C-alpha cells in the first residue's frame, strides 16, 4: 500500500477554521512528493490527516487503493518525521533506532544488523551508544529519520524535518534524505516552506496557499510554467517582477503589451498569442524573472525596457540591479481567504460549507470562488540580474532586452493565460 490519493479532502477545525479546502492530490508508488507553501497554509494539517492524527472533515483518503479515512494510525503503515524529531531521551541512539523493530518483535540478530547498517548510511554510527541529549541538532534529526526508516514503512511523511538546522547541515542532510529515500523506493510526502528544498528534492511539487492547491507538477514544470502568479512568485527565491500591462491589438496586426512608458510586441507565432488577444483592452499581469532581462548596448533593436539604475545590490554570486522604468507593478494576487468561519472576508462561504457538511452534502460547491481583487498598483523598480560583474553603475541609464517567450502571463486574478487546448 504505497499510493496516496486525496479526493476532495477538506479540514474544518472545531470552531470553524477551514484549514484545507477540497484538496485533490495523488502520490504515486515510490514518488517523492513535496508539499510547499507559506506558513499556515495547511501543509501539516494535510500530512496529519494522511497519518491519521487528524480527522478528515469531508472527502476521501485512499492509501494503497484502500479507503483510509477511518483507519487507525497504526494500521496505515506510515512513518512520520517531525520538525524537531522527538527521541526517547533515556535510550541510546541504538535503543532509539531499534525500538520500532523491538515492538514489531523482530529477530534480535536482524535488529542489530539493521541498526548498524542504517546508522552507517546516516553517518551516526559513532554515536550509537550516546543519549539524544548529547547529540547536535543535525545528529538528532538523523536519528529521528533513522527511526522512521528502520521498519521500512509503505509511506514516509516528513514535516519540515530540516527546518531547525543551519544552512550547511540542511544542504548535507537534504542530499542524504534524497538518496536514502530513493534507494528504499518508499513513497514519500515531504512538507516544506523552502522553495530550494522543494525544487531540489521533489519528483513533483504541490504548492498550497490558504488551504487551496495552487499548482502541481515536476520542479521544472511548476518553475517554468507556473499555473498561478502566486506559484511563480513563491518559487522565485529572487524577487519576481510582476508588472501590469494592457493588451492591445492594433488593427489585429500584432499584439502589444502596453506597460505605460514601454510597449512590447508579441508575435502571432507565440503559442499564447490567441489567448492573450482575448484580453484586448484589459489589463493582465506579466511575470518576468530578473534573469530574463538581459542588459544590452544602447540602440539594440527588439523588445526592450529602458530605465535609470537606482541601486545595485551585491549577493556574492551575482549582482542585482534595480531599474526605475516607470512600469506599474502589482502585488501577488492570492486566492480569496475563505478560511475563517467566524468573521473575516469569506466567512459566509465557510459557514454555508459547514452547513452542507453537516447536512451530508459536502463537496459540491455551486458557485465559483469570488474574484480576487487585482493586486494593488504601485511603481516599483525592475529587478535585473547582472551576473557576477556589474555592467552598470548606480545613476546610469540601462537598456534590457526582454525574451518574450519567457514572459509569464496571468489574468488579474493570477491564473495563467493558457494557449487553447488542441
Ligand atoms: N487544532 C487546531 N485548531 C484550530 N486551528 C488550527 C489547528 N491546527 C492548525 N490550525 C490552523 O490551521 C491553519 C493551518 O495550519 P497548519 O499547521 O496545517 O499550517 P502549515 O502550513 O503547516 O504552517 P507552518 O509552515 O507554519 O507549519 C493555521 O492557520 C493554523 O492556525
Ligand atoms: Mg506545519
């Protein structure tokens, strides 16, 4: 039993807080699925429902093809690792690692061998006779991981297992988790709010915000072709340029993205051209990564932005430039916050949802979610990545070429403008 399927899973906490909102998700056999999202978006709640530590309000959870909503945690064959992996303080590392096998009444010779093997793989073989109180944070997390792995469950659930460690230890342990879990081939759901962890570890990433699934796909899919502006911004560890543009189609000759002081032409050959043209006269959101803006010499032809370099910022491996180009920027549109039952913007909907749940007609929502208010307009600088040698100085004027094919295009609600389906 190693596939996980969530079918319209919702969690409303007592008191009416809607923490997870109709989540549909599937983790395949042996897959490493990462749940990514900001603090409070419902990641731990989701994981705890899969582990059986939290009741599911509505919807179905299937583990290995078996309906598991009401299965006791011990019958789910799941091992969970928490942020601060609690260990048995009076047992040695060896005792902690062997405990799950002892409970399962495994052959002592097998237990001994398995503990030694595992401790070597996790680089804690020299600590086997020490107690947890004498270990570093990184070593404790390795023991917690080992204790979860030792009895080879069908499913690993990891809730931010690295977030208490320093950056160096995080990177080291990240690689080890990845190779260990993959060598075991056990389906894993891993929660984090760290985009780098998600991109480096995952087979697929599911991005959540405010209890709602935003996007799911391989790291390259969600990074390069994000379904929402929220996903685009969240996955960008550098800041993302989110700009407002009006779509114009002069005499139907070509498509123009009008940024106010600057215009960019989109050729009809762009696969998104037709979909974008449907927004003629309207504003859309254009997402541009700092590395999609390339500094070029003055008078360069083609799509460009022009501005005054307000400031340069040194980041060690690169420089970022902030270019005053007079383009209206927008804040990241978020899904409507429907989480708080008592008061708050979406209270009415959460309340009516609760009523339906109580009446036994849970999952059907008759009206679409309310339209998000467009992001607030403000003039912001264009962020440009300069590599490790700044080509400009503060106060100078700079020209950047824009790669139109790499522009990310969203409606003002933050949903990707997709090419029409064939
Ligand atoms: N037992 C509870 N009763 C009421 N509300 C709860 C309960 N547990 C969690 N919540 C609320 O549900 C929301 C989601 O919480 P959850 O712990 O799942 O978030 P998270 O994504 O794991 O956040 P973090 O990254 O900070 O760990 C939060 O607003 C939290 O306050
Ligand atoms: Mg959490």
